[in-house]
C-alpha cells in the first residue's frame, strides 16, 4: 500500500546513494547505539476502539503518562562539511492510559431506580520495530542535532479494560467488588505501519585518547504522525532521555598520507596599566581550525595577545577645609560650643498598667513604693527627680496622689486569670495587693477603688489594668523645669581632590581618641560640601577631653590611594553672650503608639491647636508611618535607636515603648 510518507523515504535513500563519491572514500561509516526511557503522552481521545467493547456515548481521554524503554542501533556517513546522513533500527514500547466516566440508571434492591456513576479505565501497550532514516547536523565539534523519520511496524499489542463503581459508595457488583475487568488481550485493530518524526540532541564525551569512541547522553522527542489503531484516532507524543555509544573509525593512517598546511594569524592589543612595571606579553586566546581539502589538511591557528605597557602614574591629591555653622546659618572658622538656658515643658502619657513577674502577686521591686510619710510629701513633679527611675514605675503613686487630691474620683482595677482556679486566685491576690497599696499609703477610702477579676485564657499576660471612665486620673503628666543645654556646632567639610584617572571611591572619617565616631563615603566624584552634625555622634562631656580630627581617603580608577592631612577641630568654650540669661522655650509632647486600651487620646496630649517645629518618629518593626499630622518636618529614626523616653526602662515595660513619637515646639533665644 502506498502511503503519503513513501516519497520521504525514497528521497532519503536517494540522498544516501547520490552522495559524492569522495564522501564515501574519505569518511567511513560511524556506528552508534543508545538506549533509554521515554515519557509517553497520548494526544487523542476516542469513543470507540476496534476489537474492544465499550459502552455507548463515552469518550476516553488521556489519564496520565507512562515511562517506556527504547533501543536504537544505527550508522551514518558524511554528506557535507557538518551534515551527516544515516539509518537506524529501533525497538520501542508505547504505553498509554485512558479513562472515561459513565452515568447509567440501575435497579436498587427495593425495586427502585437510581443513577450510578461508573469510571472506565483502559491501559494499552504497543511494541514496535522501526526503520529510522535521519539527518545529523553537528554545529559544534561535540554537539549533534538530529531529525529522524521513523516508520514503525507494530509487532505486539495488549490492553486491559476495567470499570469501577464510584457513586453511590454502597453499590457493588454481584460478587461484592467495586472494580471489574471488562476486557483484556490483543488490540485487534492495531495499525500495521505508523509513521512519525523525531528530534534529538546529544553531546559526545570522548572515552579514549584517539577520540574514536564517545559516550553520548541525549534528549529528544518523538511525534507519531499516524494512529496506532486503524479504526480510532490514537496518536502519542514522547519525551526521550538516553545514553549511548558512538564509534568512529581510527584516522591516523589516513592523516599520515595527507599534507598538513598550517597558517598562523596573530592579533596584538597594546594596553596601558599602572599594575605592571615592565612590558608584558600575554597569550589570551589560541583557536585552531582544521579541515580536510582533498589530500591536504588545512590548519589555521588564530592567536590573540595582550601587550601591557607600564602607565605613568596619574596625579592624585586630596585635602579638606573645615568651617562651622553658626546660629544664624553663616559659616565661621571657629568651632564654638553654644550654651542655652531652656525652659522645658514635657507632656508625658501614663500607661495605666502594672506588669507582674510570672505567677507572683507582689508588685515588682522596679515599681517605686512609698511609705505613708513619703506619700504625704510626694507629687507628680517628682517623677523626673531621679533619672535612674522611669516615670512608668510611679504609675501607682500617680494614681494615689491624684485620688488624694480629687475626692470625687474613683479607680477601677481589672485583672484577668488564665482560666484555671490557681490563676484566678493569683489574679485576685494581685488586685488586692494594688488596692491595699493605694488605699493604705495615700489614705483613700476603699469604696473608691473597685476591683474586677475577669475570666482570661491560657498563657494570659500577668497585667493589671487601671481604669477611670472620667479620664481625670489618667491625664498625662505635665512637668516643667529649666535646664542648661550645650550644643555642638555643625561642621561643613569642603573637600578638594585632584585626580588624573578619576575618582573611584572616597571616605571622610571623624576620629576622636583613635576611634572613628562617624564616616561619610561614596562612589565617583566627591561632593563640593559635606555637613556633619557633631551632636549626633559626640558626647559634649568628652569633647574637651579628647581632640578630634577629620581625614579624607581617596582611591582613583587605577587603584592608587591617597589621604589628606588631618584637619583638627578645636572647640572653643561659650562666650559671654552665649551664657546670657535669655531663656529659650521648648514644649515637648510624647505620643505613645500601641494598644488602644492603653492609648492616651490626642486631645489630652495636644489640645485643640497644636503647633510644633519638629517631629521625631521612633518606629517599631510592625508600624512605621502613623504619626499625628501637623505642619512640621518629621525625622524617622532607625528601629531601636536610643531615645530619652526609654532610659531606665527594664523588661518587660521596655517592650511597650518600641513605637513612639516626640513632638517639639522650640523657640530659641536670638
């Protein structure tokens, strides 16, 4: 029978026998063999299959892939410079799985009718021997790309067909099983000849010194153009992976009879470098091209050299000049310490919570506990008297003194247990401990302090909350004082760099007592001016004890380095004008960011018309940009940066002050 692919086979055979005679004489046959596995994918669906019984009105579709073995043996010969033509014999298996669903009415045991869902499965295997003419293209010396046109003859088939009841779950066949084999055996309608087209890429790894035996790992794909069944559309697509051996004939005897003609081409690039002190020649590439031309072997050697000559050193100099910003924004050659008298008002929110330690019912020692005599003399202004004790540890004293000064106020104490009887006893004891302290130490009527022991949950935090619905007891603390503050000047650094090769990188370091306190660095050209605020990195108490200098280091694009002479910063003391009695004003508001049940309303902190000149934001890992919007510049500090409102805090209260904002309205003296 004549098929459409018959002309293709005839053309390939004609190409083999019509090859120029010199190809047969100069290049003997190369034999190869390989084996591997193929991932077979069915690419058709069908409703009928010749020789296999199937229910009406169902369609079988692909239900997965299978892995099948294959073996190929063949030989090829040179057709042109990089093209070879050959023929292979192959043995392959094609396993394909299909599935289909069917819904059908059936009778029930009680005489009724119900609809059942059946799942049909069909597994087929076709074994074929193939004749595979192919073209092999070798774009590189070790890489082979092949296209083949296999024609497979089916020598063996088998199939297994099953049906399974999937719904209802209680339904079974007569023998009590849920799965039955409905057919197996040979596929009677299999095709005699199945054409296809394949593509393969392999890489040759030499196994001997004569380069005559190669190991060839390969990948490829095979597409069946024809159907495996003569009565149904049943085609497949395969991904193939294999390993093989390719054997080429020894060529030493042939080469001995040929004349070798070698030609050299040399290119030399002259380069200048500051890294060498004498001329240096270096071979950077050596490429050999070899091909046969009748009785002559043509060899072309391409060589590329670098001639590196010493480069004269480029000019590289660096120096810096220092100036200092004054209060009115002008520059001065003198670095002078400024002394200001500041009338300071601070508005501080109180977090209405006491945190106990573990399962203890005693107020921790970090909280300040007064005697009755001390309580009579105590007021809120003393929360900042001791810089070693944070105001949060005065929370009970603040509540007690406010209740003493305002007889109409009442305080609610709320505590949560951990859901157990022991936990409830502990939370009750904590409530009584705090109530006894406030009532006894500040002489408060016990009826004004109410306690509430609420049901909590496992792993409940050991917190006791202070609640006042009128907010009179929970108002922020406002404290005013007058302090003398020293301010260090801002340094303006004016670099001067001369570089013939260009600047690659630069670094300016501020050094005090052999330690670097601040660094400014960058890539490329150096800016005309750099500003450094000494107040951010230098302690004013040490500024007179240890001298300070500024040094600049520069590296050019040739790798040469230099540094400037150190520029000293000599700080002068305040003048008579600096130490005048004119007082500046500073209003500071601390805004705590956290849980709503501990938050102080903004109206209590800022009033109705807040005016500020600066906002300092101290973000946490979870929240960064949530500050109260006012017409003032905001400075966002690094997470965990030092801040005065965290000084003297200890764990666990310190964890509450991770996120806060400081609002400042400052009026300095002129």
